[in-house]
C-alpha cells in the first residue's frame, strides 16, 4: 500500500513501476512465447520492454500530461517536448537476464526538474523490492531507511560493475581497468542490471559500483537513491556530469574516493574511442547531444496486453 507521506509525484511513479512489474512477472511465466528483437549485437529488446514502457508512460502522462518523457525504447516521442519536468524511464533494465530467466532485472523511473533528479523508483518485480527516494527525504527499500556501508578499506570492499558487451568496445582496456580494481578489493560482482546495482550500493550490499557505456535511463533513478542513502556518485574523475557522460562510479564516501583515484586514468574512454573511430568527414557530437539518444528502427513487435506502446512513432 502506498504511504500518504510520499510525495504525490513519487506515488504516481510507484504506481507506474508496480504496473510494469506486474506485466513483466506475467510475461516471465512463458518466456518461450516472447518475441525478441536485436537493437545491436548483444543488445536485445522484447515485446515486454515495449509493453512495460507503454504502461509506465500512460500512467505518468495520465497524472501529469504536461511533463516530458525520455524513455529507453521510445526516446522523446511522448510527452511535452519543452517541459521543465522530464520522466526518465527504463522499463526493463536487465533485458538479457530476463529473456534467459535469470531473476535480476528491474523497472527504473526518475523525475528530473531542470536536469536535477527529484523523485526515483527502482522496482525489482521478482523479489517485490521497491527502492525509492525523494530529494531531501532519504532513500528507502520498501519501508526501511537505507544507508550506504561503513567500510573504509578497499581490501574489504565488495564492488559491483558491468562488463563490456557491445561491438567496438575496447576489451583490452576494460580488462586492464578490471584488473586494477580486482587487485585492490575483496570481490567484484556483475549481475547485469545497473539500476539495481546502484540500489545495492545504497542498501550497503555493495561498497561501490562502476561501469561505462550507461545511458541516462540506466542511472537516473539509482543516482538519487545512492545520494539520499549517504553515498556519492560521479564520473570517473569524481565530477557530477555522469548522467550523460556514459561512465559512473558510486559508493560510500571512503570507498568512492579510493575508487575514483583508480578509475580516473580511464575517464571518457568511450568518447575517446568513438572519436577515434568516427569518419573524418563527420564531426563528433557535442557532450550535450547525449541527452537526445538516437532511436534505431526495429522490426514490429507483438504485444499481448496493451498495443499502445508500439503505436508511438520511433
């Protein structure tokens, strides 16, 4: 049951996340019936991603029709185009886990006002775990207040991460980065859903987390949950522009500082590699261009429950 003490916008986000989670849970009972498309090598999208996103957007715009939308599958095609309020949505973070039946995935919804995240919900439907936060009011798992861990030594730290999987990733450089961190910490984990990883930092399960290649919808909600739990989050040099820079490190204050020192030499690795491989006749995009992701054309998908999500122009 939703608490009346929640911010009204947070209540709407929770309602949307639970509706999407229920749809995902039903679909998980018959994975063989899913239609799966490939956005790029090793990057999948299912009819469930589209259906869950449609449910979320309909719920949010039903309550706040003048708000903007930035969603993983439909981009900015829905909602108001110039609103100061923008909902940042990942309807199913961990799609690869989902289609393999590995129960590590979630729904992620954040509300940003003038670029600053104010409300956040990350819902794990397999465990019925609801992580949420309102700026200035703390972070919670269900009804329990969250605090980051108190470990201070890297040698004791358990750290979450994400492995490269896209074509063109510099695997040798990733391996070197992982090797440095692995030699310093107690262990590395890679469940495969960045939004949940950030929540695990907030809950103290991890002492820190780092990954490159992430999009705003992967980290927006989790970033507020981390900071409201007393943690820090930034890019590999500790700056605050992680949301659109495609690299993020988060942790309790002590471990965060030590991890930033290790990761700083690897900052902007993706941008450097993209610039190196871009055709000479095409200028590289300005940093702010990351805020408007390009949505690639995909084959049509069949949605059993609600066809609205596939009706939006891509």
